[in-house]
C-alpha cells in the first residue's frame, strides 16, 4: 500500500503510521501493533482512531474470567468506548 501523498512520519499523525507499519516513536509498541491489527479502528465503536483521541488497551476476555495478557487477548478502543464497555460488563454481571 502506498503512503498517502501528504503523509510524513513527522506530521503528528501517529495513528496513521502506527496502523500502517505497526510502530511509531511516540506510541507504545503494544498500541501500535493493535492499531495495525484493527486497521486503526476502535474495537467498540468501529470508528477510526485519531491522533487527538484518548485510546485504551482492554482485554477481550478479562483476566478475572481466565483471559491472559497476550496481544491476542487485547484490543484498543477509544477511552469513552472503554468506559461504556466497562459499564455494560458490570450491568451484565449483575443480572
């Protein structure tokens, strides 16, 4: 895939570079790898992650339910999506 004509590793768009090549000097390797795997999309809402977004890493299967700490069991999502997911999980667990 070709680099977009106006893109540069120095343009501040770390989500583009992390999702494109799986690394960026300003992004943790884990986050960059997950962004690449998810094609730069939030696992909760499906929207594209932007450089100004707050992004969290979440376990797909919670460790409390036997999930592990491998990348296979992790996903990135927008912070507000992560908070919504936690609220949904708590609600489901209480029923």
